[in-house]
């Protein structure tokens, strides 16, 4: 399994060609939560006052998503920002802040971030969630932050994500724990919650 990373951490990650040319910076991640994939990135200029590029990066043009950069073969894979966004919604507009429920109606919490797998697939593997107090009590008035695996089919209804029951039975306290859950490796995760 490739490295897991939070989608929000991709913001300002450089987009670089295999020839070493810096093309732009990632502004936002565009994803399809139901299909469980990144569909592309909106871009910003490489300099503070350069303004937004008129191009976006579809996932089909991504060579690899790495720890330090998004790699592309060359600039020819970039598309018009307007064309890409006409059919897609950014992660921030669609998923962040959405309620997370199980198929039986148990509220898990609210999406803080989406966790994606680096490499060539752009697969969404889970969500960082501010857990509801009934699902996972936190200290004082703060919500406990947990990582919930995607666990198969996700349904998006309005501003809610509906996950299979299995997702509520397996949570992790941190990204290494989610990596262990998703990879099927025993790790530092908490197992079932009430």
C-alpha cells in the first residue's frame, strides 16, 4: 500500500513535470466520494501575485501523487478550469463538513478531511471525522477526532455521507492506525467503539 495522506495536506503541493518543470500549485482537490476517487485538482499560480491559472489537472493526467509533489508527464494533460469544474465539485464544497452516518442511522460525526492513497490510483480510503459525542466521547466539550475507513460503498445524500455498518466498527485514532486498518495489518487502532 502507498502512503496515505490527508487531502487538505495536498493544498500548495507543487505540480511538477517528469522533466522537472514546476507547473503550478494544488489549490483544491476535486473528488467523487461515491466512486471513492480523486478526479483532479484545481490549481493556483506558483507565485504570490501570479493569479489563478486558467487550467486544472484531471486525475487522468497525473503520473503519481507523491509525498512532496504531484507528478505529471507534461503540461499537455492540463484542461480548462471551467470545463473541469462544470461537472465536478471541489472537496471543500461537497464533502468537508458533511454529516457521516451509518446505514442504520447511527451518526458517526462530521467530515474534517478525506484520506487518499498516494501513488497512481487516487483512491479515497477513509475520512478524518469529528466524532459525535455519542459515538466517541472526547475530553471536555471537544469532539474526539477519529479516522474511519471508507469500507466499500459510500452514498452521498445532500450534505450527508452514508457508510456501511462495518465503518462504525473499525476506527483509528491516527493516520498510521488507519493505514493498518486499510492494509489489513494489525496496528495501533482502537477497534470497535460503542
